[in-house]
C-alpha cells in the first residue's frame, strides 16, 4: 500500500488494502506512527455510525483498523461445512436412510430428494425446510453431482452423488436425472 495523498485519502486506502490478517497487521504497525491518518480513520468510523470508545485514539493501529473495518458480524458467519452424518426418513418416499459412514449423506438414495435445512452444509440453520428437488446432474472431476432446487424458496445447490453408499444412490434415478436438461 502506498501512503500518498491527504491523511483522509491514506485512511481510505488503508481500509481498501486491509484484505488479510497480514495486511491488517502491517497497516496497523504503520498507523501506530501516523497520528493524522488515525484521526481520519476515527472520523470515518463515526461517519459509518460505529460506536467509538473515548480512548480509541490510544488503541494500537491494528485494533483501530479492525474497529473501522467493522467485520465482527461477518467474521462470525460459518463458512466451512460441518460434517454431520445422520440417518433420516425421506419426506418424499418414506425410505429409512442410514448414515453413510464415510461422508455425510444428506439426500435419499432412492428418490435423490433432500430437505433444505442447511445454509452451509451441516449447520442446520436454514429456516426454509422445503423439499430439495433434483433438477439436473453434472460431473465434477469425474464424480456425478446432483443439482437441486428448493420447492419452497427456489434456492439452488449441488451435492455429490454417493455411488459407494449402503445403499448407493439409485443408478436408474441418476441416469434419468442426467437425461433431463438442467432448468
């Protein structure tokens, strides 16, 4: 990051350049020596409506920068899948589906349907709970991938087909799905 322009321009450039923990640390170290830029960051935070403690100017540059970036809420969002291998009864065909054992099974091996219960795989945080209809099949790295659309909210997603399950995904259902044109 180049430290050029007015202190306000430098503060704005700091916010734009802070895209990793390493960058935040480097910029924070520099901010410890740039009082005018720090004041501009505090002004930007106030303009964003961020609550500022009275002693904010005495904070280390890294902490000040994190406050102004205001990423605390988005940092709490789960992005990594949670491995959850549980048995269930299919809401569409009634098949009692046992856990896969090696990976999480989240669709019926007979009718290929699932429930829209996750935002991130395994988190069980979706409030929709609609039926996920299989609408197409593609291949990723040679593995079949089922494309889904929720009947209730129209959300779309994908899930790897399980050809090695007990029972495996129905080969005839997968063939029928691959013959369909993806909507």
